C-alpha cells in the first residue's frame, strides 16, 4: 500500500486535569509513536476538558478529519467522565447496557472483596452499535465505533486514561483491529536522528538547502533545543535493513556538509557523549562556570552521574550566589564536580580564602577584569583540577564582556578554557 492510501489519525485526550496543566499528557505521545509503528501518521493532537458540549464538538471534528481517532480518558464512573455520553450524542447512538461488561465489572469488584457501587454500572453502557474493548485489569472497558462525520467515515477507539490499562488494551485489542483495517501490510514509519552542535538552524539550511524540503523522500525535520540541532530523518520501511538502505544517501549528504559538527545520533545528548568518551578513556572532568548559571554542571549531573551537593556552609563558602558540587564514586572516568561563581572576582575570593594565593592576588575587583589571559586562567584551571583531582578542567566565563563598545547590543563574550594536565587552550566567542 502506498502513501496515497495510507491512514491518518488524530489523538484526542479528555480531562480537566490535562487542560489545567495539573497532569502531563503522556498518552498522546505514546499513542502517536505506536500509530507510526503501524504506518499511520498522526496529523493532530487535541486536548479538551470535561465538558459535554466541547467533547461532542471535538469528537465530530476529529472524525471528520481522520480515518482513525484514538481517545483517552473520560471512561470512569464519576459524573465528570463524559466520553461515552459524548460519543452517543455526537453520532446519535443512544447508550445501551452490555450485560457481559457489567458482569466483568462485578467480578472485578468481587475479586477485591468489594461490592460494585451502583454508579459503576454506567461503565457497562455503550453507544448502540459500538464494540467492547476489554479491559483485563480495570473497570473501564473501551469503546470501538465506526462513524460518519462531515461526509467521511472514521473508526474511533476510546480507551481509559490510566496509562497501564490504555497500553495493554491498545496492544491486545486495538492493534489487531487496525491491522485488519490496513489489509495489505503498510510499511511503518521509522526514524533516525542526527545530533549537531556548534551551528545555527539557518546555517544548516544554507549548507543543505534541499534537505528540509517536505516533498523529498526520506523527509528530514529540524529542531533546536539547548543549542543542539537535531535532524530527524523519516521513511517507511518494513525492516531496519531496508530503512538503513533508504536513508544512507541522506546520511552521506549530511556527513559531507556537516560532518565536523555531528556528535551523536538517536537519543544522544552532548553531555551523554562527553561522559561516554571520558569513561572510555578513563578521564575525569571538573567544571568551573563564571556568570553562566551552572548550566554545564547541571547538564552533566542530570545525565546520570551520582552527585552530592554540598551547601556553602559545609565548605566554609562565604560568597552569596556561589556553589560547589562534588560527585561521588567516580573513579574510572566521568564528571567529578563543578564550581560556579557569579563573577571572576567571586572565584578569586573563594580561592583566596582557601590560601590559593596564585590566583587571588591577580584579581581585585570586577572593573579590572579586562582581556584576561593565561595569567588568570592557568592558575584557576590548575587549582580547580587539584581541588577535584580531575584530569581535565573546563572553565566557562559567561560574564558580560567589558568590551561593550566592540560587540553588538545583546551579545556577550564567552571564554572557554580547557586544561589537560599543564596544557591550556583558550577560545573566546561572542554569543547573543
């Protein structure tokens, strides 16, 4: 089956807890990924609250747009669980009692040594003509309906919002129904992500002007997060091997144009790759960040390193706004800790109070911090390396540039200082 006859889906989530922001809608993400595995592209996510009129409208619109509509939530027994009534009203199919479902719910309560509340009987009510989606471990069976809306036919699968129940019902009952709808096997969508660092989104498009054209196959999407560019390649393929063959020319094109900027693939983030390479080489890394909000330290710690944060008092640190982290148990390479200071003067004072006079004597106040060179960075890096017993120290100075007349408004100088043993390299870049 080619793309011209492939199915499109909409995922509809129902619940005030979602529209109010009290709960994150993870079901829609999971369902869209599962639909893609079946070769079905999700064209829209819709979230509505527990409002009957709003739910009816959302169901009619979704069924008029998509071949498959997957609904999550609103199948409980309480007065604000409105999905079944909304389905009945939207498509003029009155609710009817399903005796087998009612017996299943009663037995479920009996196994828990409880009597079924009368209100739970509503969970055995289904729009006329609908099919039951069994719920092996919960009291809310799902609803499978074939409907017509806005001049087109659509298949609606309504599932409970409890993720564990939704996933089991999807796998056991919904997937076989969708596969039967597809008839001839449609190749699923497969994805491969290429991660870049050190370039802007517009620069990628300049180097690869035809890459982001939505008419090309495979398709390539581009996203940006925390200075990382992700190129997401998508194509239909029955097997991983076929997919690899399909995307090989695209990967080669990306490699030729951007090879020096590629750091990983898939779920890799820059901090994961750095930690992996450190571990492979048995090297330890410490960081010192000045006026940079401790971003690198937090990224490295969040990447899976075990760390203990020590407060200022425990380190006799008198400087407001300064912080120190030391990781624990890192002996075979990895991130061993980080220092963070609002300004270089704070860093100098911190070292001075620990009798590190090589640095503190060179810096007296912020106004003197101009065109800092090795005489400042070398002792700072070396003393940090000794304090953490680290093989490598990365110092990042994000303090606003004193050369205000030389840089554009809204831009700042960042100094990146890398110390490996006694070797020191300094790179200054202007960033907005």
